[in-house]
C-alpha cells in the first residue's frame, strides 16, 4: 500500500506599480555580503598591487577591508637575466 501526497501552492502577485524601483545601496551591500559569505573557506588567489600573488583559504575580511587568508603560499615573479640590486 502506497500513500501519495499532493501539495498545492497559491501565490498572489503584488499590485502593479508605475515603475520598478531602482536597487538601493543596501540591496547592493546585502548582495555583496551574501557573496562574501559564499566564499568563506574557499581557496583564493589574490594578486597584490606590487605583483605578488598569495594563495590561501579565505577566512574573513577585517574592518578595513583587508582579506585574511589561512595557510598562505606567496609567489612573486623574478626577472631572469637581471642582476639583483647591490646590498645596502
């Protein structure tokens, strides 16, 4: 003997408006925060302004917006054939 279950949902649409409202800054912030939450714990590759590359697990953002990574490996490009600068 099998039992079947049927569910019915009814939705009502909101009344029509003259024009859709543009997205607000708080909507943009909520979308950004949602995206950041989805990235938590994932492996990121971050390229810094001086050309260094850091790979690690995304832990959080601090209050200043700095990216905090765990288990980081840092890479940098070294020019071949150019002698290093003399020591100071």
